[in-house]
C-alpha cells in the first residue's frame, strides 16, 4: 500500500524547510496547528503548520515521500494508535477511535493521490506535490528519488528498501512474540529467507547487477 514516509529529498527548496525524522519512517498528516502558526502562516511559528509527524522517531519534517510499503490499513491503524497513545493525544479526545480512523483515512488518501516516489509538502493542512521540476516525477520512484536527492538509486535502495524491510521485519516479529495477533494485515512471509528475497528484489529493481560467479 502507498504510504507517506519521511525524506530529506528537496529539503532546502523552501527557506523554512527542516527534517528531524528518520529517513523512510512512516509519517502522519494529522496535526494540530497552534495559534503561532495560524497567525504567522506556514513559514513562521513553531513549524507545526508545515510538517509531517514521524511515527517512529516522534520528530517532524517538512517533506514526505510516497513509498509502497508492505503494510495494510489495519497495520497502519495499529501504528497510528500506538503513536498517538505514546504522545498522550488519545487521552485528550472524547472519541479516540474516530480520531484514529480519520487520521488513517487521511494518510491513505494523501498517499494514494500521488505516484510512488512523489515528494509532498504540507501547508496549513493542505498536502500537495512539492514544487520541483516536473520531469523528476516522470521517472520511476527510485530514479525520481535519486534525481531529487542527488544520490544513486542503488545507494538509496540499500538505505531505503533494505533498511525499511529490515525495520518492518524486526518490528512485526518482536510484536508478534508478545501478541501473535498483532499486525493482522501483514500477510507476507516472515522468515529470514523471505526478507532476503525482498531485499535482493529491491536491489535488482534499482539496477544492481549481481557479481558474476565463475566456476572453480
């Protein structure tokens, strides 16, 4: 499923950009805009009016990338609930379930509206495509990221695809040791061999060529 993830790509396009998130972590669109930002606008105040929230680090950044992540809606709901519980937000709501459902729906809709590899920004609750050269978005997701970030698709695949797969694997296996019913929407095989196949597949898609093995 397409989801929003943290990225440093296109950082600096706006003077008010910042990114304290971990590259590739899931981010949320759900924000409460404070009076300072409401008054000063998206480029002033504390920054809550222009940032996405990293649901692993608890930090924020002004840019997000649409990535295809091996998680379902139920998994995303679990992650959002854990994130909001950890921050104390649910205790402030009279209807926590509705709050979470609304946030999950907004994340899914925002990601689904754009192709994989698109770099997004949020401006006072309005999410849209970052204003960069359009041809960057005519490429595949890996090439688009490499173009915007000034890196090589294979380098990104190692840091993004491999790290993301490993993080998901470790998170889900650890959670299921405590509760086997955790992440019910994640139906991919959870084994070291399956993890290795997904990582190698991502590297091959990025243009990596395995070294030739010569018979002895």
